[in-house]
C-alpha cells in the first residue's frame, strides 16, 4: 500500500538541499497563485459573473488549471511527495468505502443541477460538462493539490492531524461562495483523513468523485435520495472492516 503524502517523512525533509524552496513553501505559492487568479478574474468581470460563453470558460476553468499546473510542477520537483501509485488491498477497500460514503453524503445534502452550474451551455452539453468537469476533473485536481501536495508538504512541519486540518481549511476557503462553508471544512477533514489512513491519494479522490457525482445525478432522479442511508451504512461498514484488517496486519508485523 502506498505511503500517505507526508506521512512518515523525517522532520529534516522540510529543508531543501538543492537551494530550491521547500515543499511547504512551494505548495503555498501555488495556493497564492490560485487565489490571485480568482481575484483577478473577479475584478475583470466586476464581480457580476460571466455574461458570455467565453467569459464563463475563462472564469470557470482557468483558476483550476492554475492549481493543476502548480500541483503537477511541485510534485515533479519533489519526487515522492504525492503518493498516487497503485494502492494496496487496504487502499482499494478504503477507496470503495470512500465512494459509498461520498455518494451517501452527497445524496443527503441535496442536488446540484448542471443548469445552475453551466447556465450558458444548453441541453446535453450541460450534462456532459458537469459529469466530466464537476464529477471527475475537479475532484481529481482538488485532491491532487489539497491532499496530495498541500497536506503532504505541511505534514513534516506539524502533526499529521494539523496538516489535515490546515489543508481542509484551505479547501474551505477555496469554496467561498458555496454554502454552507462548515460543510466544506468537514468534507476536507474527511478527504484528508482518508488520504492519511490509506497513505494514498486515491481513496480521497474516490470519495470526492462519489460526492460530486451523487449531487449531480440526484438532480436528474430525486428517487436516488432513498439510497443515501444504505450507501452510508455500507460505506461505514467497509471502512471499519478495512481499518480493522489493516490494524491486524500491522500488529502481526
């Protein structure tokens, strides 16, 4: 099973031996660039939101592209920081549990309609964009940065729970305007905990994808809301069983 980003690294790993900024500083620079991009685009649109398809494409996608590019750059400059390799058996179990729990939570919170997210698109284009971008791409990019890079880079500087909380706080600030904000912090804590206990990025990605896709699909079929409790129960049982099995294997070593 892959080692969680930042987990098990020595405190001395914070210092860069090649004269380049350490991972924590680089991760914070990426976050600053992301928020600077968001602020610049808000100034450009006057805070009124995009009124043309071209503006919507830029405002809705460029900041995330900046985050993705920054995360990849940091990961390439600091090999071993992001643990996104093939997960072991426990990692797979936690990923499946994450999907179930994420989907159950998304169904419990409520629907998110593609029409609201992409009003300048029409018809099937709204759904294609929502499923690919909101359902898949955005969770992958956000988890790559917030858990794969930021949480991993902060872990050597503080306790792992502290790094999980700090990354969750940054994740929440990145969702300003999406209410209720405490929900985003709790989500960040959950995704971060999955990354920490699995020592792999993929369970967090799976949970995030499950959440986003569930809220989208609920808008098309409200009856899916009936599945929230069974999904939550199944995910909790699988999570508990996987963690118990992981603990037994660790105790036998």
